[in-house]
């Protein structure tokens, strides 16, 4: 073997209720799993040995829903406003940043969440942003990525049509609060260059390795950006610098291109593959654009928005399903979920593809009803969910309570109910925040039984469950002989000590048998 990890607490997560001690790696594959003594005897003088010293070894995490490249671009180009505790503090941070940042015309910020502010929790308006930065365009993206708040200079540059969906107006004048289609217009205007995309992808990959992530499902939002995203990923792949398993989901304007070329889900290699078609049916709870049956507490008449007509949705799903293309449909509100499930059912009953179609996915599923969950199980759909939403927004006093009421908190993100009804689950982060340990913590330690999973089940969902959602369950997702050597060492044991999972640290990340992240200085010389 080329690499031996010994003296670990190994959870293979292969369906057996066992704990092993060591993992042997030959080339890019796992060749041995067993006791430290046995595998040490099988090692040669050429074998690199990692003494885990009791650390926990698990399969590499796979984030099955993340705007991955964007994470890296934002680290390079955006001001992180996530720690602002008031609107005034946010405005002051933006002002100071703008005064010292001249590389780009636009002043960009991200990750603000008004529900965590003290005092005034209204969205920043163009008039407030004009006072902070009067002479340059400003665009501040809310944490859910569904809303930008912009100043007058930005509105002038955007030149929005007054009928643009999501452009908030007061007395026939834009307020600067832009959601959904209007927010997309901002993204189009400030799109990064190809060089910035490549550099952002490198930054995101470093972050992924430090958090134990060995695979990502990249969700593309903008209809025009898939080509540039693909070029950035391909650039790293061709240079031998892509050390993640990446699955790319494209938007609907590219569907005919893939159909005409005969390219379906799974095209590519084990580092870079086509995932499928990403469709939006509604917005988000934070931006009050999720499509719901009952209104929001602050705005009882606001039922959110639908992003696509039902007839158009059915047509898209049918075209994709009939040509072996997996669909991943963003649906948060209960009305959006019903529209999605009905459309999927009709397509699946009407068409019988000649080739295997991977199970279709519904992304987020935050407000699924009992009947909807049961129908998802019946149709064999995957619930691609984000357990970090529980800790970030779903605790008493959090954003969900502000949008609805405390009694409804257990009705959102009902992970255990999906499991109990037989729906296949896959975990991701959606970058809020990026990092599996935070999400795992709240999947295990939710205050509500409807959202809880036992620790080992939660680990399987962030590894094997995500591998299944991406069609790679035969190659990754568990520590079995013959599978790729994608392995993570943690400084704590989520199974035996689950109360503090979010505080654990990733010590080592291995992809294809190569150490891509060593926290220990002694291991740095072993990195490729």
C-alpha cells in the first residue's frame, strides 16, 4: 500500500455497524480496512504512515447543494457583512470598505442577515446606501442570495424596466431592494471575469479541503454563467489541479444544447461530471419570496412568488426526464413543492426513457407537508436538504419565527419525517454557512424531534446520501475496498460525542489517496 492511516476510530459507513482501526490505500483506492496491527504488518518500507492518534476517520463529505465557485469569488471580491449587528454598523462597514477599495467600480458586499440585527431590521434602502457611498455603485447581497440592496448609482447602471419582477417600489420610485429577477439583473451586471472565476474556484477548493469536503454539487443560478463556470472547472481539471469530485447543474436555457448533443446526466469523469437541470419554482423565506399558502407574519397578504408557470415547468421536466437528465428543482414553500411534485409525477407517468434516469431531486423542501413527503417517497424522489438552516434560522427567536411564528418551527426542515416515510435524503450547505460539521451538528442536536437524525445516520446522509444523489454511490460515500480514497480525519467523534459536533476540527483531508489538507505541520511535506 502507498498510504496507511492507523490508530484511528474508523466509521466505514458501509451499512455494517462496525468500527475499524486502520485504512490502507493503494494508488487512489482503498485497498484495506481493518485492525492497525494487521495493516501495519502488510505495509512496506515505501508506505507513508499517518498515525491518527485516536482521531475519527470517515468518508469525505459531499456537499450536495452549494454555489461553490461563487464562495471563492466572494472571498476575493466581496466584503463579508455577516458580523454586522445593526443596520448602522453594516452601513459604516460599507462606507469604510468603499473608501479604501478602488480596484473595481462596484462596491460589493455579502452575507448580511437583517434578522440578526438589533433595532431596525428593515432592508437597507438606496437612500441609506447613497449616504454611505454616494459616488460608486453599491450592491449588497443578502445571505440567502435572493436579494440585493443597491444604491442610486447601481440603479442607474442597471437601468431596470419598471415591470421587473422583484424590484421593490415606493411611490413609483425604486427603493433599491431587488429580489429574484431584479437580483439576477445585478448578478449579470457584476459577473466576475474568467480569471476571477478560476482564482475563486482555487480559493473555494482550499476552503473545501480545510472543512473535509471532497465532493461538491455546483448549483448554477444565472442562465448565462454555466459556460464560464464549466470553463473554470475544466481549466483546473486539465492542469491536474482539480482535487474534488464536482458535479455541475445547468440552467434551463442550456437544456436544448445538451439534448442536441446527446449529453445526459453523468457525462464526464469522476472528477468533473454533468449533474443535470436546475430549475427554480420560488424564492426564499428570508426574502419573503418563498411561495406559500399562508402569508408571512409581517405581511399576511404576501404569499411569495412563483418563478415559473406550471405548464412551462411540466414541459421542462418532461424533456429532461425523457432524455436521461436528472432535474434538481428549487422548491421551498408548500405551494412551490406541490407544483413541483405534481409536475414530476406527470412527467414520470407519461414518459418511459430508454435509458436509466437517476432519481430526480427537490432542493431545500423546507415547508413540505405530510402528503407531499409521502408522495415524494412514492415517486422515489430525493430530498436535497440543508440541516444548517435549522441552526441558522430555525431556533426559537430566529428568522423562521420572525417570518411565521414559534409554533411552526417544528414544521420546517422535517428531516426525520422524510427519513421515516422512506424518502432518500442528501445533505448540503447552500453555503449558509459552508461546512458540513455545522449542519451535522443541527441535524443531530435540533430542539425538535421532527428534524433530528441519529449521529451515524446524519454522517451517512452527508457522505453516502450525497453520493447517491450525485450518482457516484458505487465509487465514494463509504470506506470500502475498491472505492476512491476520499477520507477525512476529525479531532472528535460525532457518534460517541455528538453534543459538540460544530466545534470539531478537520485535521486531515485525503482525496484520491493524496493528502490535500494537513493541519499538522508534520504532514505538510506529504501534500501534492
